C-alpha cells in the first residue's frame, strides 16, 4: 500500500508515527462506509495531515482534501500525492457532486458546522454518505470524569455537541442515520455517525 510519495526517511518522524497509528482507525471507518457505497468521489473536510484521504485513495476512492490552514495544506502535498484545496468549506466553489463527504475530529473547532449541513447535502449525490466523528458531551467517559474530562480544556475546542441533538439536527436537513459507533481510547471517546442523503 502506497502511503508516501517519497521515502519515509525524508519525512518528519512524528508525522509518520501518527499516520501509522491513525491508519487502523481510518481502515475501520472505510469498512463501514464501503458497506454502503464503494470507490466513488469523496471530499475530506479539514483534512489535517491528509491521512484519511491518502488511505482512501489506496482503496480506489477519488478523494479531494480540503484544508484551510496553508501550512497543513502544504504538508499534505509533501506527505501524499493528493489534490488539496487550500480554502474553507464556506468559501469552496465547485460544481462537483460527491459520493462521500467526511469530517473527522473537527466539529469542536467549527463555528459554522450546523449552517454548513445544507451545503454538504447539496454536494452529495442521492444516497451519498456523510460521515463524521466528534467528542460528544454526553458520552460515558465525559459523564464519569465530569470536570476532569481532558477535552474540556483543549484551547482550540470551541463547541461540544450532545450526540442525540446533533443527530436530530442533521436528520432535519435531509439525511438519515445508517450507522453509529462509539470508540473509546484511554480517557477519550469518539462518536462516529454515518448518514445517507435522502
């Protein structure tokens, strides 16, 4: 499987270790996605290092990475042979239609997320998949740790969503929930939602 466009020895070791670590989680997510739709066109929002986009491309997805941070966008092109759009989702102008749109671990930083759901819907083909993961404020670990839950104190996390309320808000905007996962790691828990456009 091709993960790099150049030899790993030329890359930042910390980035490479993170890529190896996160590939397992992204493989599991792609397995769920591909049980509903396979090998189409995808848009990965807030791609960070482009790890998901790169892995999906090795599984025959035509993936575009969207990353608003210019330094991260540059890093994606250094690490992977991918198309990267260096802009925000709000400013993205495209006539493309997608079979898959993803947002992984970035809802907490996105002040306009609920306002963007209609645009996400408009960019998806019928029966397309909208997949996202987030740290909900009502997961079992957050409840048990209370004020000691580590994510409350992340400086770049602006919002925490109640998973039930978020599901309802997305379904009001033309989606149905087709799969959900709760993935726990040490003192953190990620909720994963997989919606289909209706």
